[in-house]
C-alpha cells in the first residue's frame, strides 16, 4: 500500500503537486486550488508542529471505518464534512507557489515522520501509528489532488 514513507510513492505524489496550476478547475467540492493546497499544508504542518490546533470531529469513525480508510485500496469518498471547513478560508491566488512548496515540504516531512507518545490524535481517526500517519498523508493528498485532476 502506498504511503509517503515509500520513496517512489512520495516522488510521484510531489510530482503531481508540482504540476498543479493556479487555475486548475475542481472536479467536485467547494475549494479552489489555493484553498486545497492551504488545507493540505496546514494539516501536515499541524502534525509536524508548525501549525495551529485542529478541531476534533464530534463523532470519530469506528475502527471498521478507520480500517477501510487506511487498509482498503479504494478512493476516499467525496464530500465528507470537515469541522475545520477548508473552503471557508480566504487564500489569495498570489500564495499559490508558496502553498505548493509548503505541501511538498509537508509530504517530505511526513516521509520522515515517526509518531511518538507526544503525537496529537488525528481529529477524525484518533491515535495513529507511524505507518497510519504516512498512509493518511498519502491518501489525503491523493484524494485532494484527484479533486483537481492531478
């Protein structure tokens, strides 16, 4: 299964990020490409210790849903509500290149990530292992890159 801990999967994922353009049209959802990049960057920076706290979800998925999210090689569903609502964040088009660099840096940081007892719980999935965090980073980025045809 692909994770950002796999150098080939990481390289392909970062290549997809680098090929995004500021005017990439979305295929679904409400975010524009800058908001999506901001969402990805902020989510990884939060874990890596460089970002703000995340709002926990009221209802965390069951262990069965967590299993499917990480272990079953199917795409994540579209339109899952997020209490942090990334589509409500104002992001200037001029921030595109900086955001793209932050996402690549976050993916590379997640590739080196080793969870510890100080790791905050994921807002939806709770405590995750290193492999689960690296799988989450891959699946989360892949999901949103597909949202913009990348």
